[in-house]
């Protein structure tokens, strides 16, 4: 499972970085029609909902799609619910992969100069590293917490710089302020008072206030304010236990956790 997710992460990042979806405009109309004939209209709708897509990409699609599918496409784009960034990128990836397969099987022909532009991003710039990081964060948010933890532990060893860039986009102890009061109350029922008090040692005041509001404050505060030396490693483990509890309840659907990333929803 871990290897599969990591392979998908690498492949998706590579595809979107080297084969920009917007480069569909450099394909000839006959090739675009062939690709659109094999593309699911819902995938196309999601791919075109990307706010970074230029209008000339939409115009190219609208001009070459069948009249029947054009009606469905425009209606989907009008009424479709807000999408996760991951949905749009995944849909674009599927279409990019389809173009590659059709070119390899000679169903469409991409001329040499066109192929160079497609793979080198001459028509549109390559996807910035930050965008690729966002996609990898979305992948991690779409796996269970145990798998996410395994991937991040592996990245800390094999690609520490990447792991450090991804970490802020994942759920951390300070992000408990993003959890609703009702959901946080459910979570804290699962956490022992001693663990909670340890996690709150030197925590940000906003985090402390959020937790005190949802747990018997006097009892916890007394433990937090108790004098004595505290091992930072123990504090870290206590915080990780709370994060683990939150993510596991989220995986089970018992609570809902919003990603701390800046662009998870496309509205």
C-alpha cells in the first residue's frame, strides 16, 4: 500500500509537472476530437474547473467536443459542487495519461515539434514546485492516517527537504483550533488527562484556550501549570497521540477535519 501511494505520488507529480494539461491547446483539432471522444464528460468538467486554466483551453475543448457532450459539459460546469483541488488535478492527470496512451498506440499523432512543446512546457510554464507539493499534500489527505504517517516517516529519511515542505500542509497539533467544538469534545473524551496536560505544556495560548473550553479546564490547567522539569520528547509524543486520535476519528467519519492547506477548496 505504501509503495503504491508513493509511486502514484511521484507519477502524478511528474505528469503534471512535465505535461501541463493546458497544453492541449497545441494539439491539432482532429487529435483533440479523438481524445475528447474517449474522455468521460465528468472528468472533463472537473479538469476545466481549475481556476488556473486559460480561456483558450476551454475554447479549444468547446470547439471540438460533440454538441451533445457540450451541453452536458456546460451544465456540469454550471452546477457542479465545490471541488477539492485533488479532484481537478486527478481529472487532468487522467486526460494527460489518455493522450499519452493514444499517442503511443498511434490513435493520434503528435508531431515532433508539438511533442517537444507538450513535454517541455513551451506553451505554458511547468507546474511550480509549490503546486506539486500541494498535490502531494492532497494525496496524503486522501489516505488513512496510518499510511500518511508511514509515508512521512519514509520521506524524512529519503527526502527530508520534501518532508519539511509538506509538513505544514498536514494536520499538526496547533491545528486543533480548526476542529469544531463538538468534534474536539468527542476527541478529548478519548485522551487521558495526563496526556492532554503534557501536550499543552508551552502550547500556543490559542490552542490552550480551545482545549480548555472543551475539557474540564480546572483539572487540566492544574496539571499544565504544575512545576517540574518536562522532557520535550514526552511533550512531542503526547501531541502526536492527540493528532493521531483526531485523524483516526476523521478516518472513521466520526468527526470532520478541515485541511490546514490554503487552497483545498475550489469555489
